[in-house]
């Protein structure tokens, strides 16, 4: 007669094998955990902006080029110019672009009294609203001149201040090639590019735009208006 202890040996081996299988399965489950997904790349959006218009000569040319490349832009307009050329402001808005506030007469807002500051902004708002049906939510101070007084004054009128991150200095008329090179060499996702459609001879800006739009589009960029609502 075999001993009870001997009879238990097969059962002991089976239990050991089952335990080993459980450990292997557990190890395999750990290895099979899904990988952490890679972080999504930032959208390739660029914001084209145009200051000092509207201009009856250059703004329509710029609008035509933007339309050809399916680009939208933000125009920071001077109140006096809107009063002089209201039909151009209406055209900018009708083409799906954003019209925002660049003061009434382009002074350095840092040097103004509170009442003068308010006039520069509210008078421009009224002219733009009359042509577009909307009140600008953004203010671009002339010369990029910002201090605590300008910030608090803008906030008191419900305005966010919008400056720029890429400045090709097209206002200085450095030549078409220089404008192209300065923009294309500096743009990255989220860039805000400063151009001018008014305030002087802007033929170089117009001449540089096709290559800039074409190249940025080939790089996968889209063109959007600034969030100014």
C-alpha cells in the first residue's frame, strides 16, 4: 500500500505548474499594457495682421491675394481712415476678415490723458461698428506702445491688447526680398505677423505677399483671424 504522502505528490506537482503559469500570465499582462500616446503636435496656424488702413489702393490688392490663397487676416484700422474710406472697411469685413481697433489718429497712447485715450478708442469703435456691425474686441496700440496706463485703459473699455511676434519692418520699405526672408525665417506655429496696408507706399508688402502665402501654405500652415470677440 502506498503511503498517503506519496499519493499527494502528483497533486503537488500540478499545483506548482498552475502557480508558475499564473506568474507567466501576470508577467505577460504587464508587458502588454498599451503605450502612452504621443502628445499631439501644435496646430500650424499663423495670424496675418495689417495695420494703418484701410487704404483704397493697397487694401483691395491685399484682399485679392488673401482670397487667392484661402487666407483670413486681421486688419487693425485707424478711425480716420475708416471715416474716409468706409467702403473699404465694409469690403474687408464682407470678405470674412476681422476688423479691429488701431486708434483714431495713430498717437502714442502712453502719452494721452484718460479722456483723450478713451476718445481715440471709442470713436474708432463707432466708425468700425457702423461699417461691420460689430464692435472691435482688440486694440493694437500704435508703435506697440504699452504701459500700465494703456493696459488699464484698454481693460476698462473691454479691449484685449494684441501685439505681434514677427515684424518684417515692411513699413520701412526694405524691399520685397527682405520682407519675404524676414517673415519666412521667423514664422512658427502661433506666430502673429505684422504687415501694413496703409500709412504710406505699401507696394513692397503687396509684392512680398504671394511668396509668403504660397510658402507658408506649402509648409502646412493655415491662416486664421485673431480671437478678438
